[in-house]
C-alpha cells in the first residue's frame, strides 16, 4: 500500500529535521508527483534546493507553490530572498512586499525588503 501524501509529507519534514536532506527532497518530490497541488511540498522542496545552491530550481519550486496558493507568504519571502542573492532586487522587492501584505509580522521579509530597496536606491 502506498503512503498517503499527507503522511509522506510529514515523513519528509521529519527527515529534514534530522538533516537527511537528500532523502527529504526525494520524499517531497514523491509527494509532488502524487499530489501536484501540494503547495507546502513545493515550498519544502524549494527550500532544500536552495540549500543545495540550485537557486533557479528553488525559485521555480516556490513559484509552483504560489501558483497553487497565491497567498503562500513563505514562498513569496523565499523567492524574494533568493532573487536578492541573484542581485535581482526589483523582482525581490515585489515578492517581499507581497509576503509582508500577507503576513505583516514576517520580520525577515521586512529586513530583506529594506536591503533590496537600499540596493535599488544606489
């Protein structure tokens, strides 16, 4: 019997917590194959891809999460943060603003937005 997507997702989170990140990424990808509209699985996969240094693939994964749930504030924040790392501050600022609209208490997004705006002002 195949594991249910929600249970498989929780298994991936557990693997991430125990630093078995390669296996966790495989598990999140399995969740996505079984349930392609699982925004949190896309987001978790994006986080692990970013940690690997595959920023474009990570941004793509976060964009999938947003396509499923346009109000997924963590994905907007993560896209903004990764775009900053790629010196794409105008795009970064747009996503960081959206993250703050959705979650005004997301202090990391506020700090990141300030950084992007400072870079754009130069």
